[in-house]
């Protein structure tokens, strides 16, 4: 009977090890800011200085596995101007893209983007729009 219990325990241990139950949860590893995107949604041209006609891209790099809501709060002159969110489900490294632009051009001044993971602030990146 003792041998049978040990075999069952060993089989349970092996089954748990192969089901992926020990994988890391989804987490933000990097926040990128720039003027262009690569095909994999990472930032191609990194910068914190923009012109009014530029599109400002924020790429949120994640690792781990799971589902979450990733959000970006875009701030200008201390005021919240936009707050898009995306529901994601990833297995392994991935990138989620957000962008800011206007048809009339962004006003000159100081901005920041705040990134959230399931409603919790993860970090910010400050940038400037110059004429």
C-alpha cells in the first residue's frame, strides 16, 4: 500500500510539472516610447522629443503567460486626455501598442504616458512636443 501511494504521488508531481501550472504570470518588463513601430509592435525609433504632426507610440513589453487588461493614460499639462485599454492574453514575450495623435497636431508642451496592468500603475514615460 505504501508503494502504491508513492507511485500516485510521483505521477501527480509529474502531471503538475507538465501542465504549465508553474509558469510566470503576465508582467510588464519595459515601456518603450518613440516615433515608429516595428512589425512586432515594439518601438522602432526611440525618442522623448516629438513634433506636433508626429504620432507618439508607446509599446508595453510583457513576459509570462496569462490574460490581463493593459491600459495607457495619456496626460498633457497635468490633465488626462485619453485612457485606452486592451484586453490581452499572451504566452511568453509580447508587445502591446498604444498611440497618440491628432489631425490638427499635438500642442507643444510636456506630456506623459502612464501604463497600467489590470488597473494598477506600472510606470510612466515623460515626453515633450516641440514646435
